[in-house]
C-alpha cells in the first residue's frame, strides 16, 4: 500500500470527521451485537416456562422486555449506521474533490513536452476513473474495514467467553479464508492494473476518433475505425473477464466457509447441549446469529481487498504523473512589471521530444513598442521564437531577455499576463462567442467585446449568426470557419490589452482584403506595444519596423521592407512572387 501513502495528507486534513465516523461506526456495531444475546435470553425464558421454573406471565413480561431491547438496539444501530455514512463517505468525496484538483493543477503546470509524450485520453482517465477507484479506498473501504474489525474484536472474545469449544470450531474456517484472500489479492492487483491501462487506451482512442470525425468521414474510414474499436473492445472484455473471474471466487468461498461454520455450530453445539456442556439451546441460536453476522464482514474482507488493490493500482498511475516535475518553474515570487523590450543572445533551441534544432545561435534585439515580423519557410524556427518569448520552453543555450532581464528571473505569471498570444492553430472553447472573447479579460463589458470584434473584422460575421454573440460553439470552435476562429482569437488577444502581442501566422485563413483591414486596425491598437508577427505573407510583414528572415533556424536577412526589397535575397524573391500572384 505504499502508493496510497499519498492520501495520508488528506486523511490528516479531515481527521476529525474521519475520527467521528470511526467512533460512530464502532457504536453502531456494538448496538448490533445486543440482539443475539437477547435472542438467547428470549429462548431461555421460553425454556423456563416449559420447564415450569417461571410462570407464563413472567415469561411474557421477559419476552416483551427483550423484544423492546432488541428493537431499540436495532433502531439505534440503524441511526448510527446512517450517521456513519454521512461522515466517512462524505470524507471520501472531499478526498476525491481535493485529489482531482491536485491532479488538474499539476497538469496545468507541466510543460508542453509532457503533453507531446502523453495522450489526452490517458490524462482524462487518470483524473476520472483512477481517482474514483482511489475514492473507494478513502471511504467505503475504511467504513467497512472498521465495521469488520469492530465485529471481530467484539464477537470473537464474546464467543470464547460464552462457549470456548463451540467458538473454536465456529472460527476454524477463518485462517483458511485469510490464506485464500492473500493469494487471490496478488492476482487481483496485477489484473486491476491491466484493466486501468486498458481504460486509458479506450479513452484515448474514442477521444481521438471523435475529435477527428471530419477526417474519418472525409476518407470513409468508418469501417476501419469500427474494426479497430471492435478489436479494442474484445481486448477490454478479455482483460475485464480475467479480473472478474478472480473476483468471482470471493463470495462463493465466503459462503462455503460460513456454511461450514454454521454446520459446526449446529453439530458441535447440539452434541454439547445433549451432553449438558451448555445449559440452553439458546446459545446455539445465539452462535448461529453470530456466524451470520460475521458472514458480511468476512465476505467484505475479499471485497475490501479488491478495492484496496484497485486503489493501489490507480494511485500508482496517478503518482506517476504527480511525480513528473515541470521544467518551466516560476523562480520569482514577487510580481515583475513588463515594459516590452526583447533580446535574444546567441540562442539555440532543440526540441526534446524530436531532437530537432529549431534555432541555431541567433541574436537580435527588439525595442519596446516596436513591431517585428518573422518570415521564412516552414520549419525555419519562427514559431519557436514566440514560444521562447512566452517561456513555454527554455533555451538549450543562450539567453532570452525581457526588459534586459533573463526570462527565468521574471515572475512567470507577470510575464504571461503581459502577453497576448494568438497561436497558429486557433483554439476556442465549447462556449458562447462572447465568453470565448471574454477569455482575454473576464471583467470586460459587452461593448468592449464588440469593439475588439470589430477591430478583428469578425463582428459582421457574428451578427449574421442566429444567436449572435450568444452562439455556442462546438468543441474546439468547430462551428466557425478557419478564418473566423482566427479572428475571434485575435479579438480575444486585443481585449487583454497586453504589453506584448504574439501573432503566429494568425491571418493565414483570411483573404487579403480582410487581412489588410485587420492589419490596419492592429497598427492602431499596437502603438506603444511590442508586436511580434510570424507570417508567410509579405503583406503581413511589410509595415513592420523590422523584418527578420529565418532559414533552418538561422537569421539570413534583417531590416525594413524597403531595405530588404532593395537587395537580392529570399525576401525580395518572396515579395515579387506574392505580388505577381496578387495581380
């Protein structure tokens, strides 16, 4: 159970409720133990009447008294059982809530390489299915475990006090049960881990299939995907059946062993009563009730073992990710104001997952308030520059400085709060258009949202929708066209009103007229703000204060539009080609 030690901090946090729940559980079980002894006394009262040692009125009086005690104890036991569930089960829900938040918070702090190495379906399964399995350990397992321990602690001494020989025979099957549970639980642990791993695989497959449903339909891949899912389902069935077959041994074994105990009670108890070793046949009835009271707790031992093994397997999978440390850490606690000057000093950057060197010993400086455009072929390193400015990655060598300070020495929250980024692949949430834009500033008024939408040249499109700004988008903004998604993302960045704008080829899906309109609006909005524009179009770059041309991660040209257009090279060639295409 070493992996489950991670939950100790939550048990410590809710120790009072947990302690109260355990105390109530013990009280509830103690009240339930009253019934068998008073059943014995009731039978003795009847025996007393039959043997004429007491009168019928005395027998009736005793039976009435014992029945009231039995009913009262049962009601109190039921009340405390209710309170038990209200405390211990609630604690398990609190732990589930805290653990999900811990996992989610940790996910958010992990760097992008983590998400390149792990699939979304697996991440989702660990925060949902695995956490739910752990919750079962933090609630039901503790509750039923305490019940079982309490019954064993109270019943076994009580049985030996009342009839030692009968108790010994009655409890004889229990050691065999313990050995069987131990052997079976080891198998359950291995198979539970396989089941959880399969669920992650299934979540990943279905998530990718639903996200890429347009590609699946376009290529007519439905039969292939169905066949793959069928194979996956068969694998899941076989994996789950392997676990179910082992779990299926528990209850039949329990019932068998409890049945043997009942036979011992009747046979040994009957012999002792005949031989006069026990005074009343009521003791046999009492012991039968004791054995049947032990039936569920003994059966629960197997169920608890299964729960603990599943929780152990799930917590191990959760811990694997919780132990992954983010490489991008906030080293500065105090806020650091950002003005907007940017400098790259001999920066080399290699992607860890692919080992591709995106930038090779590049250096340049951007003054605060300048607009700089980056041009180059696909894979030349343009987007990598923006990622390093936002500190989504750290350099392999060299330094990135903001306002003369290395980015590692800036407060990470301050840095990213000062940046308005529009990625190449615009991401929109499954929410209203208004809320997607408001993501840039949650306190913005509706008028401000409309204003930035107009500047991003998307207001007219939004007004054409039936629900206008209240239009709810599909997952990842699938309701909108590529150009509309890009413009909504631009509006979001404009609403944030940051010190640094990062536009990563965010006008690639709009026509040239709309592009020109947006660029003119951006020129007004971005005055006194540092703006970095990545593009494949000269039209997006020609009005920039500086243009930097990249090739294979190195700077091959740098200057203004006029300067670069007057010399032979990549920029002039690109400009002439795009000019002729436009004409």
